[in-house]
């Protein structure tokens, strides 16, 4: 048991140690300083040239958002057409069929928004062509979109009055060429050498010791698995994701993949400190996120190691903790760490069945996604945090007797309006979605869909409620992991979660960028003794309180009816 | 002038409470309630509960819970709305009471209007009603007359009793020309006769504006208040979503929830505490400024004062007491001290300046008295000689003046000024003093040191301002050397020496360009542009009309240090809003733990585990939470009206302190309160 805990601690510490230099490197890249990947410059110049992009043209926040939304819309069209025609296209050795329009709608959106809520199974639902040129392509570009949006925020927070916030295309291309691609290559090589397939051949067939003949899916998987971890995407090559022995062969790859989940989200926090030259601010932000993360993590790890109380009551000893739905090669502690890492960062890949975890772990995973800012998704995690921070700045600014200001900019009604809408959006999407599905189950159980509402839930009762709550939380947070056990491949779930995905992705990007863009044009007020320092630990505490209260308060009744009711019933 | 406090009303004077109670009901009108989104939703909730009660009575249906329980919830919700209305009404009533005392002075008074072309004479004086006076009209006032309108004295000088506005009973002198020419309607002439030109339209006099402001008629929401209202509306919306979606959730879980429980949960969760007190806090802020005898032209001005980064203060009268005083006699050229002091006194006998008088006072303290004699020939100060003095009949010629004036005189007569005099002069100047050299028969005999006396307590005040993050700037006509010395001694952060009116203006502009907010106080017409440029301009009531027009606050006490108080009032206003918001939201944690288990425990008994307060029954839990939610509003009215205390301990320390008291306290208090109420209710059910 101690070795398992040690494994968790080592994985986490190693992640932070790697994130610090990476953060410094990212900051240097945005500043345009020389880095070891300077040799990518010609490649970038080539891309800009064929796309007709002038990399020196600076954009204001509106132009940034226009570029971001336009390119995302183009990808949507492209992906949708590919998925509904994939069955008749090339690179399809297993002869998989095309997707239905509602499934394709859900799939494209979920990959564009960096969510990867898979209502299909990779082995049979996609072809090698769409795995590589739709799914994996989106995994790169959606992560890069998040990073580029964050870079706009970075530029806006400098102590300079300006509306010139850098060039979106430069941010976007460089986050791929200088960050995502190189790191993915490293991770992919590690995985390939540990047994993850990288082959274009179709299914292999083996004869097991029992004498059964088994078809084993494979494909060029290692590269995609690397980016799905690094880019907080989460959509695996295989249906069961990183619980699959080929997607995540051993404890070592598990550590590497887990580091890959957290690495860039944490590094971006440090990058903020290095770029703005406000290391203390980055430290405080990291501190707040880490305290939250570790609290949620330890609750989950404790709960998994302790085992299922219902089994204990029957007198069953659980010396290895709660093993239901877990891979024996990882064990409960590493599975809990993964479960919390993947929900904290809006990654969504899994190495165990979240549906089978103890109710407390389920609650913690949902809480992670409801908050969605304890590290958070790549780029967007900090954008979410920024909204909480603005609310915290406002309340605490009043508490010290000054018109609230953040990094020298006054926070006024307009910014509060945007921040309020964004803070409202998350509970609205999750609660309204869950309410809608609950309503349909109660009032229209026999609706004529691919899966009848009455059959949606594998587990009725509190756990079933948790499954629905988890699905919408995962969608709104652009996480993509599923509680599973939910019959979600039908028009209702494909369409409703699809819309939740779009809103949950783009509004939380548009809002913070708008706030930052407006702030950047405001007069810069130098600090005085009366100014509230946003890099003090007291202010960190305030932000933490705002995050906990907004998330906890809005979701408390829902969590009570789901995992909490289940937890107390098991006792 | 000492800082005078207007007569203050007790927080809950019976007369005020009566009016406020009446107003609480008047304010129930939805048209008024809708301005406060938080309390408006509570009112709707109350209305729904009323329908539920009526329905239960008519049909006898108890599906929505027992009748006594629904009635109790209805009453408590109704009280919640009333309490919030009462908070606003009592703040307004306090303002109105102030206004009433002002209005008495504004009653229609007879005015002696001067008609340039009268019926019989030129400049004929006829008595008209004060309301008939128009902008530009002239009127005259004699001893015993009440001044009918705001205006500017064009002729004459008078002592005036301004106690009706300032509360200060000592009469003040107002005279034509200069910076003390304006008079306010409602004040009384005590002596002499003045001719005044009306400077305002009827109905727009100072008093009218003041009454309107105090009564809250012109109260507009300040930018911070608007932003806070948005945030509170967002919190309200979140909880609307929470409560509405709870219905299908509960249906799914087969847990019927009564309407009363829904509405209670909602009302408890939305920030009713701050929502109910928000406008009271704003009105009380204006009221506090008024009680400090400062009239703000808008609530925004008071709020901005709290944000001020730079404060411009005149040296004379603000930092130092009005004039320099003689502090030392230094002899030279071998003359005895006694003799030198005598010379100094003789030279100052005819000197009517405060400096001259202070020389005589200092000599008196040393036991030397001299008086004017017939045959003394006094030489007056002229700009040319820059010295003054006396020729005695024994032929002694005594002169007193600035060092270079005396040196010129001495060298012209072939003499030299001794080294010791020159050095002494330098030392005095370097120490911020003003040296005056005294010469006898064209021979320098010694130096008198004049010093600025810094007002007692100023150093501490500047210290306090620095801790608030406010930079203080001293404005003076002195030379840079003297200015620097006094600035250091008083502890101000910066100074403008040899200041001309445009220097102030430039300094303000420069500070504003770096993003700072600047406040200044002024009285003269030449201050007007700078007062208008400053973010917070405070004019003295004794100042000219132009200065008052250009400023956004007027200080009735004419107290130059009042700015410091204004800054604190502004900060207090924001702090009160911030802390009560925090308190209100932090309260929700305990309310959740009271209500949520109560909602579900009937059908999910396991959730008893969440009932950490161990409340008696679901009904008592919900009732306790709603009652706590209601009574916290009136309990905080005194705090809202008085304002949360401001301590200049630095922003982070202040945040820590307020977070501990109102954040942490806000989490703990309701746990205790709800439990106590539950225990009490437990006796009845």
C-alpha cells in the first residue's frame, strides 16, 4: 500500500519538477527569445507563407476571437464530412462504417472543443483515416487553440496600455511546432517502445491459452495516445482508453501518461509568472490550484484504498483497496490519481472505470470538473481561473476600500457583467442538462430513440443520477471522460451534449479574452500601499474561497442527490 | 477651526423608526422593489407562499405541508422583505431628518431687491419674496436679515452667522472681492450691510441641492454599486437555476419537495443580507459625509474619494498654522542679546504683519516690552527697499529686512556684513526658517529666525495616509529649500515650491496621466480650474462661487484637513459593501447544511449524515434557516449605517482582517444561529 502511495507522490512531484523548466521555456517562446527549438522557425515561416499570414501583424482581442472562431468553424465542417463518409474512404482496413449524422455531430464537436466525449468505440467507430486526420488532427489543433487563447490573455496582462495583443496564428502554430509536437514525439516513442502499436495493418488475430480465437484491434496508436494525454484531449485510440493494455501497457507508461496529463496545464501557470515577470502571482495561482487539487486527490485516494464499505459490511477483506473496474497493473491509488488528474485538467482519458469507483471518488471527480480550474484544461484552465480571480478581486477590492483593480486595471461593471455570465454558464449547462434528462426519464421513459430513456441507466437510483450528472459535467467542462454505464449513443445525448460542449468551450474562451482585452486598454494604475496585491497568499485564500463557494454552492444539491446520497447509503 | 460635528441623530430614534416603518410598507410596491433584484425575487417568493397558504386554507389540502408551517414560512419571508425595506427607509429617514432642519432655513424670506431702475429712484430697494429673485439680481442685507439667496457680495463687509448650514455658531466675516465673497441663502447677517448679486437660479441654490441629495431624491447608483448589483444578480440567477432544476432531480429521486421548502431554499441562498442592506449602505455613506459637514454633490464623489492616490494640500493653514512665528534672536557684531531684542522690537512696533507681531510676542516672553512713542518715525515696507524699520529721535536708524536687502544697504554705505550673520542666515534658511536681519545705522546687528509651525497631529495624519497608500503633496509659495525642509518635517511625500496656480494644475495632470486619482482642496477663484481638473475637488464653503461650482464637494467647516476624513469615508463605504457581501455569501454554507438534508431526508434517510447541526426535524431546520436569514438583516442595520471601521494597516493586512471577521465569521455565525433558533423552535413543535 505504501509503495502505491509513493508511486502517486513520485508521479506528482515529477510532474511539477518538469513543469517548471517547461514553463520557463514557454514564456521564452512567447517573448520570441531564442530557444532550443529555434530550428522550427523555417517550418513556421513556410506555413505562414502558404497560408498568406503576416506573422508580424498584431491583433486586438476582437480580431483574435474572430480568427479563433472562424478556423474552428471550418474544422467543424471538414470533420463532419469526413466522419459521415469515412466508411467509403481509404485507410479503412477493418471496413468500419460511416457515422450517423447525430453521432458525427457529437464526435466532431467534442474533438474540436478539446473534450473527446466518445459516444463510439475507436476500434469500430472510426477508420485509420479519421483516427489520424480528423481525431488526432483535432487533438493537436484544439489544444493549440486553448494555448493561443491563453497567450492572448498573457499579452493583455502586461503593464502596458495597448490593444495590440500579438498574432493569433503565430501563437497557434508555435504552440504546435514548439510545444505539442516535440513533446508528443517524446511520449509516443516511450509508448511505442513499451508495446503500444504503431502499425497501419488491420486487426490481428491470436489464439489464447484457452484456445479461443481473438481479434485484436491495432493501428498507428502511439502518436495519438501521446497527444491525447498532452493536449488534455483524452480521446483514446481504443474504446476503453488507457485502461487498454495496448494503450497503456505497464506501470511505467502509466506514470508517463499521467505526467503527460498534468504537465502542460501546470507549466502554463509557471509560464504566466515567467512571461509577466510576476513569479509570485504564478506561485499563488499554482498554490491555490494545488491545494484544491491535493484535497480532492487525497479524498479520492483514501476512498479507493479504503475499499468499498458495502463489501466491508459483508465481512469481505479488501487488502488491495477497491479493485472493481480497475486494472490490476495500476491498482487503486494510481487509478485514483489518474481519475483526479484527468478530471482536474479536462483531459478525460481514463485508466479505470470511473463508474465503478467509490461514490466519494465519483463526487470528487465531478467536483473537479465542476470547478474546472484546479489546473484545468490546456490554456482554458487558466482562463476559467481568471474569471474566478476577477470575482475575487472585485469582492476583496471592496473589502480593502478601493475600487477593485487587478494588475493595475480597474474592474468595473462591464467586466463584472462578463465574468458573471461566464461563472453562471457552467452551473446552468450542467444543471439544466441533468434536469432535462431526469425529466425525460421520469415523464417520457418510452420515447422512441435508439436507446429508450427507460434503458439509459445501467444503475437506477442515485448512481444513475450520478451517471447523467457526470455526463453533462464532463461535457460542460470539455472533459470527455464518462461515468459510462449510460446509454449515450442516441439522438438525445448526442445532440444535447453537443450543444453543451460548444457553449462550454467557446463562451469561457470569449468571456475571459474580452475581459482581458478591455482591461488591456484601460489606464494603468501604479501600485500603492492601498492597492490590494493579487500575489499575496491572503488574496490566494480569497480566490480559493470564491472558487469553492461558487462551485460547491451551485452543485451541492445535485451532488447530494447523486454520489453523496450513494455514499451515505453505503455506510 | 475645530472640526465641528453636526447634531447627530441616534440610530433608532423613535420618530425616525416610525417614518421608516411606514415607508417599509410603502416600499413593498413592486415598482419600487424591482430596482433591487435580490429583494424583488424574495417578494415574489412571499407572494407565492401567500397563494399556497390561501390554497391550503380553502381546500384543506396538506400535500404542501402543514398549514402552520406554510403560514410561518410566509410570515418570515414577509418580514424578510420588510426588514430590507426598513433598512433602506431608516437610512433615508435619517437623511430626511437632516434635510428637514435645512428646509426650515429655506422658508420664503423677504428679500430687499435692488431695482437698478425703480419706480421712483435709481437703485430703488423694494421688499419682494425670495422666490422672486432671479439669477443676476441684486439685493441688500443689513444686520438681522436672513440672506434670501446664494450670491456673491459685490459691496461691503459683514459678519455672518452660518450656523444654519454649518452648525458652527462663531460668526464669519464675508467681504466683497477676494476669496471670501460668497454667501449662502438661509444664513443670517449679524452686522453691517452688504450688497449681494444672485448667482444661482431659483430652486437650484446650494440649500436646494443639499436637501435633494440628503433626501436621496437625486441618488444615483455609483459605478461600484452597479458592478456589485450585477454580481449579486448573478448569484441570484445561479440559485434560481439551482432551485428550478431541483424539481426534476427530486422527481427522479421520488422525493416530493414542498413549495415552501423550494422557496425557503432559494431565499436563504440568494444574498438577501447584502441585497437588503445595499442601498442603506450607500445612503449612509452620504449621510456620514454630511455629518462630517461635507456636502458631496454625488455619491460617486464620496466613492472616488476612497480611491484617491494623491492629495494636494496647501501648506499654509493646512500643514502649518497660518503664519510664521519668530522663534530665535541671534546677535552679531558684539551686541548684547538684551540690546538686540530691543532693536528687533523697535523695528517691529509698526509692523502689522503676523510675523512682526510674533517678534514682539517672543520679546515679551523674554521680558522685553516697548511701546510706540510720539517722536518715532516709522519706515514702512516698500517693494523697493524690501525692509522696514524706525528712525528714533536719538538718531538711531533701525532697519529690518531680508538678508540681501540689508546687505545691499550696508555695502552701499561702505560697510560689510559680518561672516557670522551670513552663516546664520544660511543655517536658518536650510532649516526651513525665514531669516530677518536687523541693522542699526547701516550695520548688521543680528538675525531673527522665523519658523513655520506645523500643526499638531499632522505628522500622524500623513503617516496614516501613507499607510492607506495616499501620497501627500504640499503646495507652497516658499522657495524650494524652505519647502523641502517643511515637507520633510511634516512628513509629506512631495512638494510644489514657489507654486503658481497653473503649477497645481500641471501637477494634477501629470499625476492623472500616470493613472492616479488626485484630490485637492481650494477656495479661491484661481483654484477653480485645478479643482475641476482634480478627480475629487473639495471647496471650502467660505470660498468663491467659482471654486464651489468647480468642485464636487463642499466643506462647510472650511477645514483644510477635511480631505483626509473624506478619503476615509469613501473607503469605509466600499469596505462596508465588500464585507457584508462576503458575510452574506459565506452564510450560505451553513444554510445549505440546514436545508438540503431537510429536503431529502424523508425519502433518503441516509442523508441524515449530512445533518451535521443535528437539527430537530426537516420543518424546524427549514424554518430556522429562514428565520436566521430574516433577522440577520435588522441585526446588521447598525453596522450598515455606521459603516465598517477602516484601519490603515495596508491592503493585505486589511483583507486578512476582514476576511477573518466577515468571511470566516460569516461561515461560523449561521451555524450557531440556526442551531439556537432550532433549539427554541423545538419547544413549540
